[in-house]
C-alpha cells in the first residue's frame, strides 16, 4: 500500500518536479518513508531553484573529486546526486549542456 503512494503522488506534480523526484532513492526503491524524507530535504531551504546553484554544483563536484569511489554503487550515488543538483539548473537554463 505504501509503495503505491510513491507512484500515486507523481500524478500530481509538474513534469519538471516529476523528473527530479524520479532520481530520489525512495522513488527508485518504492519506499514511501524514505521518499517523503528526501522530498522534505529538497524543500527544506525554501524555493527549489534557490537551493540549486552553479556554485553548489561546483562545490559538490570538487568535494567528490577528493574522495575515492570504491565501486559502482559509489559512482552511481555520485552521479545521482550530480543529476539532482544539475537538472533544475539545466531546466531553468541557468546551466548549459557545455558547462
């Protein structure tokens, strides 16, 4: 039943948000509690676009470059977080594909 909530809520959000939420671990695992927590974390700091900036993306990639990726899971987690930070910037045209 709780797994269905993850799918059901997606019907009520704009496509831009839908794409972002699909990247969350809770969505991928159909885990309602985790999904709900991750969504709250996204919106904790207020406006969605104000939370994401080129500087935050640069800080994340710089920080991540200093830690060793041990396996595919580590690389996958890095890439997932990278997409979560970059996708809103791309969609709002605050970041280009080349950047």
